[in-house]
C-alpha cells in the first residue's frame, strides 16, 4: 500500500505544480499585457523597467497564444473539424493583424499586428500531425530567411520584409524551435538533445543582448550594419519563442527522451 501511495502522491504533486506554473505563466503575462495596453505599466513599475518590458508586447502575445493553442486547443481537435478550426483561427488572426495594421489605434495596440499576421500561419502549422519529415521545418525557415535576404538586398528598409520584421522572425524561429530543437513540445516521445536545446536557448539570449550592447551606431550604414539593424528589430520575436521554451520544455518538462547513442559510441564502449 505504501509503494502504490507514493507514486500517486508524487503524481498529484506534479499535477499541482504544473497547474500553479500555468496560473503564474498565463496570469502573469495576461496581467502584463493588460498593463501595457492600458498604459498603466509605468504607474506600477519604474519608468525605465516599464519601457523595457512594454517594448516586448509582441513576444508576450506570441507566447500566450502559442502555448494556449498547444496546451488547450491542439489536444482537443477532433479529426473531422481539426482543419476547419485551425483555418478559422488562422483567418481570424489574419483579420486581426491586417485590421490593426490599417487602423489608427494607439501604438501599443497597433504594434501587435505583426504577431497576429504571423499567427495566421503559425496556428495551422502547429496543427499538423507530428512527426513531420525532417526537411519540412528546415525548408520553411530557409525559405523565410531567403525571402528576407532578397527583400532587404533588392528592396529597401521600407520593404514589407523589413516593416514586418517581427512576423518574418516568428515564421523563421517557430519551425526550428518546435520541430528541430524542442520536438517533444508537440511530440512528447520525440528524442531531444540537451546540448542542442540549451545551446539554442543560450543563442536566443546572447544574440539579442549582443546587438543591444553594440549600440545603435553599429546599426547605421550598409553592409553588416544592415544585418544588425534587422536583428535589432526582432527582439520581441526571440523573447516570445524563448518564453515558449521556458514554459513548456523547461517548466512543464516536455523535453522528451535523450537522443540514442550513435553506433560508434556504443562500439567504443564495448
């Protein structure tokens, strides 16, 4: 009786921990977004901190919607209505995004247009059955990166690829994040590499921080300055994707199983 009671008690403890983490994550981000959208954030926090937090509202929105879709919606989608719901959600996000883009609403609301335009494609993508073929996420991210490079090189800093930099960054990062690095978020039994995962997390922290430390002067001009300028525009997307990793993979431990050892390693051990 004691042996069976302990696993049950441990399982109950984990369930409560996950629920508490969910309340903190969703409740905290929802409260933060409310304060940002109502311009009340600088009344409860020091101005400098409020400005820094408020600047990342697109990332918070991405994290909220993506995590909620993965946790609450995706598991409940039945096959007959699965794609109708996903497409309806995508079209709804597109309508919101384009409506915000064309609106004269305050900047703290209008700026969310890029996130919703990205979500119009991301939500149907998340609905695809897993596992995907390995080339699919790589092809999507490579295609997005190629479109951005061509748009910047052949266009101007006023081209859609630059003006919608956050959208392009989200479309680039999400396939890599969820189908190359942290596959277990969408496919619980998928093998993952801890080295790859934490190396990716570190990159999501270090690259934006390096761009900030280089300063705005390094982003003015041509050549590499154009790359730095573009990276400086997509901090919010990076933060949004990082929050998804931290909550679902680290917090809820959706990290899958370790990658199997290669045959060469096994032979060397024998």
